[in-house]
C-alpha cells in the first residue's frame, strides 16, 4: 500500500500517525508542512479545510483527525492485529478506549494545561469529567492489565500513550502505573523508528526538536 501519503509536522499529532504507520510496517510517503504557511495553501486546504495536520490520503480516500486515521490504518492492515476483529467481544472495549482518550482525556487535559475553570454546571453539559477522575480510571484499569485490551497492544494504546508521553511530561508527573505502561510502549521498535524519522522531518523543516510526540 505504497499509495499512502501522510501530511504532517514533527511537532504535531501527526507523530502519532507516523507511529501507527510504523506499527503497520506500511509503505508510505511523508509531506512535512509548516504550520502557518504550507497548511494554509489552497492546494492543502482542498484536502483538509481546517488547515491543520495530520491528514492521510490512500487510494483517493482523505482522512483527517488522528483517532480516525489510526483506526482506519488498523482496519486496512488487519494482519497486524492492532484492532480486534469486527465480531470480537473486545471490539466494544476497543472503541471505548479510543473515544475516552480523544473525547474525554484530551479535552480534560487541555482544560488543565490552560487553567480553564469549568463549573459543575458547565461540566455536566460538556460531558467529560475532571482530569484526575479520568487519570484514576485509566490507572485502575492498567494496574490490572498490561495494555488497554489486556495483553494485546492495540491502536487504542497508540493513542493513549501518545497523549501520556507528551502532555503529562509537560504538566504533571506520571504515576508508577502509567509510567510503566508508557515505558513498555515507547520501547517498541516502531516507536523508536518513529523518533528517528521525526528527527529527519525536523531537519528537513530546519526546526529544533522539543519533546517526543509533541502535540499528541
């Protein structure tokens, strides 16, 4: 599937997609883009009207949003077993963790990072809890499981670890359970290859490296 192209920036959530592509051992092309210039060009806006990255194209299909892209990749590379089969009892659990990470964990973390005060009434309307509630939920689950789906590493872990590895290094320390979880994931060969590739993209764009998986 060498007709896959990833539009990304090495300080963006596109790194998460790069990691997923490496887990899939996919053949793909990368187009590194600068934030305030390349991403606002008319040609790119035809692919992603939001003018942001990541964007992935495959056989005429255009996919945006990190969680959507990596879920798509898991399904077109079923032999890599990065997602439970459609008829697997774990499929529901898999979706649950994907959406907890993208729809609850990340917005709660954003509130925390930007010191946004959310009243109880606002939180009820928003539909996601405080950060510490989600951290406790994830910690409790991982204290009894190696990965989110048990012993099997999955796309849900790619998304969760990407968030933890970047954001928590910039805000609050990881507890022992989450640190162990992150450490075993980033030791994977695919993640290490991603870091090496990301350095190449940084050099190509002539910018300095910040932290691994910056931007999730």
